[in-house]
C-alpha cells in the first residue's frame, strides 16, 4: 500500500496553480493548489489519474517549489491546499512547504485520504485546515481485504485532527451504487470518534459523470447524518460546474 516517497529534499510535483476551491466547506475561496504526485489508492472515480504514479510528477528541490509558490501567489489567496495524488506519500516535503507557506502568512490546508495516520500525525502540526476523506467500498479504493485497515486509519486521523483543535471536516463521495447501510455504519463510527461540535462540516459529495446519485439517493445519505449533525451538506464540485480546473 505504501509508495516509496521521493528523497525528502526533493519533491515530485504534479502541478501548482491558483483557482477557485471547488469542494468542501471552503468552496468558492481563492486557493493555491500544490498537487504532489503519487497515490497508493485507486478510487474508480478519481479525477486526478494523471497524478497517481509517483513518477508522473516533475522533480524539483524544495527550494524550487518554494519559489514556484511565491511566483504563483495571487493577491487575496485564502489558503494553500496540499493535495494530490495523496500528499502523505511525500509527507516530509509537505512539512517543509507548509512551514514556508505559513511564514508567508497564508493558511495551510491538507486534503488527504488518510491512508497513513503516523504520517498524518507528523504533518498535522503544520496544517491549519484539514479535510478528512472517508472512502466507501464502492469507490474501489482498495481491495476488500485492506478496506478495514484504511477505515481504521481514516478514523485515527479524524481523532488526531479534532483532538489537536484544527478546523476539521469530513468528506464522503457517494455514487448511485454506494451502500446506505455501509454509510450509516460509517456515520456511527465517525461520531464515536468526534463530537458533532468538534467538526466544522460533513460534506456529502455526489460523484460527477460516473454513476451519479439521484436526488432520492442523496436524501438517503443526508437523512443518515442530519439527526446527529444538522450541518451536513450535499455539495457538488463547483470547479467542474463553472469549468475551471
Ligand atoms: S485517494 Fe484521491 S488521488 Fe488517490 S485514487 Fe482516490 S481520489 Fe484519486
């Protein structure tokens, strides 16, 4: 499951750009995306397949990426997202770059599938805003045999994030084939680990152009969360709707 990370002084960078945040509780904010290459997972609806192999990225030194961050900085940028691929594959680089971003007075944001809670714990002190993503089995993120260990890691990351007092929210992508029974079990697990007051949002994200959920299916997922957490939201990916990357 673990990909070999680039040497810590080097970064395999897929792309860096500024756009409108299209997901989650901070959608609509001007955001710089630092997309690191490499992901050991394989969600069938992944929208960044080009960033999955570690060798898909261009090789840079940390100093060069810091320069790129400075060059790509737009005025009034709300935050810098460390994304992927899966940024924890290159967690040491994320730590160095997050320190730099904070020195420049910007917020740091981690978008992670949380496959490795030990790495997550190391990166967390340098991150201001955390998206903890939970995968349902129909994402085909891993084979059935390894799914349980991924779920335990995701729950551990959520626990670490809320206990550190970071602004943390949950995202779950759902398709028309996602199991409501499995989703309800996930909601129970999530709120065993985090109190409703400790999270900043619960986002149900409908899949886009692949097995898209109907309104009734979305209501099923929404209704499974609302009695426990009435701030649940169904939020599609804004950047795809407005046609920006
Ligand atoms: S974890 Fe993210 S980057 Fe990796 S396959 Fe899934 S959606 Fe794609």
